[in-house]
């Protein structure tokens, strides 16, 4: 199972993006410790993640899905956030 990072810029103030967040959670084991960034474990290519999430964003929003290489470094996260990263990257 690959690990992907999902980043987005949601341009419409006051818009309800809860369906986007729920769609991300349904894709696999997830991490969300930064405002506009998620990391998920997912069986499938980045395009399948993009295609699943695109219906949940507006036409002027931006979405990036990238497969992670496994090397990472971080600082300032809670123990739970750090533990997830250590166990899933």
C-alpha cells in the first residue's frame, strides 16, 4: 500500500468542505495534523485519489496528490501525529 500526501487550496470563504474531508477519510488510513494537508495509505494510483476528491471541490480550488518516497522529517507535532508518521511512512 502506497503513502500519498494530499494538499489543497480551498478558495471559497465560508464554503462547507465537510464532504471533501469525509471523502479523504474513506480512501484509507489517514493523517491530518496540518490545516490543508493530509497523508493517506491507499491502494491505487494518485489519479484515483484525485478523481475521488475532485467532485468535492470547487472549480477554482487547487488539489495536489503526490506519492511519498518514505523519507521524511518533522518537528512540532503531537505524539499521536508523530507516531502515525513513524508507523506509516
